[in-house]
C-alpha cells in the first residue's frame, strides 16, 4: 500500500492498524545531537489518547511510546528513529456484525473497491489510531522547531454551532475540549451532551497558530507552504476543509480590504494586518501563520443507518462499540503535529538552499 510516507527531508512513515498488535512510525532526517526522550513524545500522545473525558471513546489505551532506535544516551544519533505503541484494548468482536457491510461515512467502500479486501476491525489503516505515528513524529518536529524559536499551537475553534469568541492560551489545556474560551467550552459541552442523548455526533473546527517562522519558507509552485500544509492537514482522516488567514471569507472582501499593507519595524519588513494568515505567494511572510481545519462529525453513531453489503444488498445497520461523539478535541494535537512535521520538512529544504540567510535571521532576531 502506497502513501504511508510524508516529507522529503524530514521523512515520516507510519505503520500499523487499529486492531493489530501495535502501531508506530519511522522518522528519518532528524539531525544528530537533539535531546530526545520517551517523555518528550509521551506528553503529546497523552493529548490524543482515548478514554480521557466524557466526549472521547471509552477504549482504554495507555499509548505508551517505546523508542526502538535512533536515540542513544538521550540524544538523537542522526539515524532513523523507530517508535512503537502497543495496542492493549481491542474489542474486535464489536465489528463482527458489520464485517461485510459498508459503514456510512467511513472508508470501508473505498478500500473494498480498490483492493477487494479490507480489515473491518475499526477501519484498519483508516482508523484514527493511525494518527499515533503522526503525533509521535510531531513531538520530534516540535523539539526541532523550538530550537529554532518556532512554536505551534492548535486548539478547538468551534464545535457544532458553538464558536470561540475570545482567545486565552492558558485556557486551552484547562478544559476537556481544548477551547481557548471558557464560556464557549461550557456551551459546547452542553451541545455535545445533547448529541449523545440523541445517539448522534458533532463536527467542528481546529485552528492553528504558528509563531516565529521567518519570511521565505516555502516554494513558489507546487510546494507552496500553504499547499504543503493543506496536503498534510487534509491527509488526516476526518478533515474535510482547510483555509488560511481569512480563508473562505475573502469571497466577501475587496482587494483594498484584503491586501495587507507592508511597513518597516526598524530593519524588519512587517505587515499592518494579517488577512493572508502569514503566507503570501506560497512563502511565509514573517507574520503569524494562522489556518483552520474543518473536522466532520464522527461517522460511527448508534442510530440505524441505511447501507449496502458486499453482496450488493441494501440493508440497515446499527454501529456498536466505543466511539467518540466528537473527533475535534483529539484531532487538535494531530493537526498541530502535522503542521510541525510540514514546517520542519520545508525548513530543512530552505536551509539546504540558503543556510546563510536562515542563520542570519536568527542571529538578528
């Protein structure tokens, strides 16, 4: 199966299935000498772990990371880093009744149409547990970015009709929905409780802010920074939309309003506004990068749904098992991780081409 590797200079390959023995990733391209421990990676994995609140799957997994290679005495060696997490709480029997039917909203039909065979236990490679490898790699990427003074922060912007109206970074980790607005988090909790009573689920929006990226990161044609981020974020299974800066709101704007005026701040070029979200012409412009991902409602709901089985018969089905009523909170750290992985890959490409200019930026910062 192709498509399990991401990146050119900072390469991430994820492996494993939802109900297999283990999952993990191999990360290649990490420079030697970076301080790295299992605890560094575990802190991010804990944010996506199931069973942590009323709004996540009741599947109980420790998601304890093991570093198999590429680290010696607390430092990276410059060789591929292999990471592993064992599955511990699979209930494969929950999927026996739907083994030969295609769940609405899932990848079942696409897998069967392509291969004539599929792993029906939790969706196999299409399961949300595949993101364990992404988050583990993201933890390494964030360590590299921190060395460069770059910081990525993702959070829940909206759940269903409830949208954050304020931003308090300290509030993000104080509520189970990772929202930077305490009042919005309370209203979203009430909304989700109603969804659960009705055997239903909700979608939402993850927003991400990235500070410290110098101007000029990205390429002018196919490897634009925003295009690369879009590819990375839209590769997350539940994401159905992506926008940068003002995003789709630009259709209601005029050029005179949407253009960000340039100005000088000492010797630095800055923008007076940030409608572009920190990216112009495929390059970072030195401003804060802001993008959003639209996350669909969890497709596994307990309501009766219409579908088709492998024999081509129209049937009704009810999905049993342990499923998140909303994917958004656990998707936050996945979005953050994929943004970090993308940035490191593009920064390494830039450093190869113009190491002196990138280094001078940080000397003068």
